């Protein structure tokens, strides 16, 4: 593989890895946001108590991180729809694994250190001003995890659509 071909390969693979993680995370976060609104529709004060920025200022749900939305959603499901939550708890908890992988691929640098071994990648992050931590991984391993995340995300979306209070709003362009 020439240097130009390797450069194209690296770019294509990086776009695929990052893009697929983001696509799945966005779908899951979108559905979780709908479920939060359905859970707390008639409990606005309670939702507000969970989303305070300061003592007097509220944080909009759109300002929440994915992690915060998961926490608020799981808290509400566990409190108000405990049997639903308990029945699906194992698969629902896998959303956090997707979130963690999404964070890795959104915030870490991806390198392909050896054009003779294009399956090897390094995920690097700045630990402090004197240290960078790099973790070796394989493209084939990442692809397998991506596929598993895809299957789990589809299951999660189907489960959340089954949630008794979910009303999925019609998209404005439909």
C-alpha cells in the first residue's frame, strides 16, 4: 500500500468509526429524551429539581449530556415504571457502554501507526501537559464492538418504543 493509499484508508476508516458511533448514540439519546418527557410530563417540578444548574436557574434538557439524560431517564423509569425498568434493565444499561465508546471515538485521537498492519490503531488522549496515554486496539475488534452496539441499540430503541407512556412526536418534515 502506498503512502497515499494508506492516507485514504486511514481517513475512510476514521470517518466510519467515528460516524457510526455518533449515529447510534444520537438515535439512543433522541429516544431517551422522548421517554424523559413522557415520564415527567405531569411531574414538571420533579424534573426541574433534577435539572437545576444553580439554586435558581434551570438547565434545559437540551443542555444535558448524554450521561445526565441516561441518569434522569433511568431514575424516572425505576421510580414510576419499576416493573418495566426491571424487566429491561440489563439491555437498558448497555446504553452506557455505547455512550462510553462514543466518548472515546469523539474525544480521542485515532492513529494508524503501521501501514504494514492496517488493523492496528492507537487511541490517544492527553492526560496532562506532560503525558499522552495511548491504548492499542484493532480495527477488526472495533468493528465487532460496533456491530454489537448496533444490535443492542436496535433492541434498546424497540424496548423504549414499548414503554407504555411513549408518544413519538411526528417529525416536522413528514
